[in-house]
């Protein structure tokens, strides 16, 4: 099937509109900044770990009143560096029970 030249321009226009809508939805669904509590929940780490990173300056953040806000991009970079420096395997999505060192049963706080 042959397409007319006008169809290409119309397709480009539709694609541009869809791209703009996707960008708007991404900004709504994936905020640029998260609180430490939101970030800890989303990435499976302790808020105290993230707070320590903010205090030390290794995790860029902004404190408004008593609440820290961190950019998602910086948070992802910080967490990847933390895993590399500690030599640990990533624990994201790990559903296995955590065990205390030397104990054969799961640790229950």
C-alpha cells in the first residue's frame, strides 16, 4: 500500500501529541523528588541510611522544615554507589527472610 505525503505529516503530529501527553503523565506518576520515607519505601532501604547520606553530602537533598526531599535521579545514583562500595548484592525485591549472623532461623525484631 502506498501512503500519501499528507499521511506522514499527520502521523508525526499524532506522535508529537502522544509524546507530550506521556511526558505530562510521567511527571505526575514519577515525581522528580521524593521524601526520605517515600524513597525508603520505594527502593527498599532504611530512611536512616538515606538521611545519613543527606547529612554527609553524598546524597543531594533539600530539607524543608523537618522533611528531606531528594531528587530521584540522584537517589538512584547514590544507591548504586552504596551497593558497589559495600560489595553487597542488591536487595531490591528480595522476599527471602533476613537472618541474623550465626542464626539459622529468621531474625524477628
